[in-house]
C-alpha cells in the first residue's frame, strides 16, 4: 500500500497526520509520504481584473508562504520522530499550481489523506481536494477535526449501491477485513427494501462481526441520519461514495445544504471515478 498525506494548514496538520498514523497501524507495512504544495501565485491576484500586487504585497505573500512551509515541515518532522512504531515517511515540497501538483502526487498513492475543509479555507485547500479526489480519482481519507484513538477498528459503511461506493470499498477492503466490527447503515423507503450487501456475508465468513443497521428515510437530512447511526454504532471510520463534484464541494465547504460532511465528526474514506479529459 502507498499512502500520501497532504498538509495545507497548520491547525489541521496534527489531525491529518494522526489519520495517516491510524491507516499505517491498521494496514501494516505500507509506504507513506507527506506532501506540501506552496502556491506560486497570490490567491488575491489570480484574475486579470484583480490587478497586480505591489512590492510590499509580494513580500507579504512570500513571507506567509515561507513561514507556513517551515512550520508544516517542522510538524511533519516531529510527527515522524514521535510516531510509534517509527515510520520512515518522506517529506516532499512542491511549488506551483496546487490542484495539478496534488493530482500528480496522489495518482501514485492508494489512499490520500486530506485535511477536513472548513468554510474559511483559502482556494488552495479546495484545489488540493479536487486534485486528489476528482482529477487523480484515488481514494481519499478526510481527516476529522478531533482526536480519534483508533481508525478502522469499527468502520461504518453508508450503504447505497453506486459505482463510487464500489470504488471506495475497493480501497477500504483491507481495512474492513482487519476490523473487529463492521456496520452497514442502510437508509430505505420501506422495510427490507434494500437487500443485504453481499460484502457483509463475505466479511462474516472471514470472522469479522457484521451488523446491518436499517432505518426508514424521512423528509429530513439523510446525511444527518447516517451520521447519527454511524456515531451510535461507535464507528471510527465512515466509508461512502463521493457525490458529483458541485454538490460534494458545496457540502464540504459549508454550502447551504447540510450534510454529514458538514459536521466533521468521523474520518471519511471516499472515492470518485477519475475525470476523463479529452
């Protein structure tokens, strides 16, 4: 397995690295690396109508970028030395277009760990997310904004058959097979409308405890219902398929639609089919 963690904010870096450590502990031997992309252009001056920064503004931008890079490098170094068991995790710095460079690095990874987006984030955070999930088409683990003692010991699968969920489950399969308990949360319009997932029986045959948590959908927020069931199950990882890009990014970055991802209470493993560029 090849794991990549993208560090783009000082405040969320510890949670991102903790999620990476959780994956390493759950998956066993794996190659891991940490990436930071420093923007080469000031986001305040990306379009022609925004003009050009003067010397003082350029100096301010360069100082901010350099300071953040130095701080994230230090955080990564301290984590690498402190994590138990010790991991030989490479640190990589890139300068340029965030989306392009993250997509390029993520394409070589089986799972890319990203920070949990927040409404006040700058454009680079959204670009990193889009580069990994939509351009590279790799599995993405969205780190929570809080401490979790374990990751993947009691995963929850938001079961709604789809191609993107199939892709997410492919990436999550090694985690599910090593879990002590897996819960499938199934929202349906009528009792037993949705057949039991075949994966549940496969995991049970391998000795994994499996539970089917069915609930009837109401007119409220489906994502919130799934979240509540996942938390009630004691889950420490939520596996789900990615929605189409406009809705997914809107939910992640605090749009008007309230969804499970707006709460950030669970690590989330998801995947989307890569974009086809003509």
